[in-house]
């Protein structure tokens, strides 16, 4: 398929309130929208989310990578070949846009079976009472799994407050973003274990530390920052470092890379604080798989983060029905961009 244009648009969405984790605080999320327009008038959408709090590729570098693709009359095959050498966020944008475009061209849609995924609530770190109040709001909206960001305050107090505030059968998972040492992690996990913790995500920095910690706590460990490829997933498995991997599409380089990791270890999808395009791509992948082992029931995915933003650039996007995120019907991702909103959020 030949392309008529390649459009690269950096933009930012503001949070309703600062997004606080052990790695820092964000007032807005900077992203890059990629639009591939075919000569037949079809538009494929992709999105890159530079992981700025993790020291990854900057938004300036991602824009430069994607703009290098913007030559006239390029074939989609040529674009796909170039994607292999890009950073993970840029590669994610390109492969997502190509998939969206090609699925539309083939009219591959799921119009009869909704594409959806059960999601967890994402609670921003803060004072225990504030975090508990936030949990109550998510619970009132229909959520049954709650993810707490730890490592930036009173960790045990936050977990205790949330457990007291929500249904006793609700699930709690925690994420320290690699903020703890092995001993700190052991001590904190021992203190919160009575609150029935589903899993702890990236409690320590390295796979070796995670493997050591795994022998010190009965709480299942999930990798995030330390697994970005199938090779790293295999190493995590061989070390016994974790039970499951949380996969962000912009972290690993897109849907194909995420699927390859899932062939090595159980995975669940998680948002890198994506915009509407990245969320749709992740929901589509999540709708095709469920993670059970070593858990009794399927794990929720961390894809309801659009609730954290004060605005959007989409006129049609994924919708939440209680804790179920559902994609728009139709071929491809089904996302439609609100041009006025996009213009107002451009960087």
C-alpha cells in the first residue's frame, strides 16, 4: 500500500491532578500522534509515549525519528522495515498505525464481538486518607481491582486505608516502580501481606534482586521496567524473578513485541499513561488473552488511565462500562480524532 502522507503531531494531555509515583510527579503527559494516510484515503493512527520519568527516549528524539519517515509516496512495507531500528516508543507508534491502516484496508473488524478488557483502578500516591477517598470514587464507578503507587510516602498506611475503604473481596495490587531495596521490600511486603495483596509490581530494580525477594515473600511479583523484550522475559523466567510481566506497548515497541513476551511468560497489559490510540491498541491485544496462572482468576489490565486526564483529543475512543474498557466497533482501532481538541493540545 502506498502512502499519501505521514503526519507527526506532538501533544500533551493534562492530568486532573498531579500524577505522583516513586519516580516523580507529572502535571501532563507528553505524547506523539502518528497519522499514516493512504492514497485511497484511509487513515492509520499510532501513538508514541516517551517514558520521561524512566530516563527513556525523549519526546524530541521520538518526533525526530518519526519525521524521518515522512517522505512522499512511501510504501507501507518500507515504513515497516524502517520501524525495526527505531526506539521502542517510536516503533510502537509506527507498528500501531500500520496495523490500523492495514486492518481497515482488509476490513478486518470485530463488529459482532465487542473487543474489551477488564481494568484496574490506578490510584495516585498521596496521604492515606486521600488515596482511600480516591479508591472509593473508583469503586463507585464499578472497579474491583485497585493499583496503589507506593515508594513515595506512607506505604503501609496507604494500603491499610484503601483496604478499609473498599469491598473486602476487592483486589489490591501495589507498584513501587523499583524504589525499594530488597530489605525495604521484604519489610514493607511483610507489613502489607495481611491486607491480601494480589501482586507487587517492580518492587526492586534488577531481576537478580527480584529473584532474591521472591524467596522472601509469598506475594507474587510482577516485572515492569526490568522486562522490555522476550530475551529479558526469558531471563526473568529462568531466574525465578517474577510470576507475571506487566507490558506497556510503548515500553516494548508495540503489539507484536508484547505478544512475543507473552509467549515466554504470562503478561497483563498496562498503560504508559497513553492517549486514546495507545489505549485502544492495548485493549485490542488484551481482548485476545486472559492471564490466569499463577492466579485463581484472570488479572485486570491497567488500561483505565484515561480517567486520570482532564481532557482528550478523540471524538470517538474506548469507553468504560464499570471496569470494562470497550473499543469502538468497526475496522481497525476505531478511534476518531477531534481536530479542534488536537490543535488545542499540540506542543
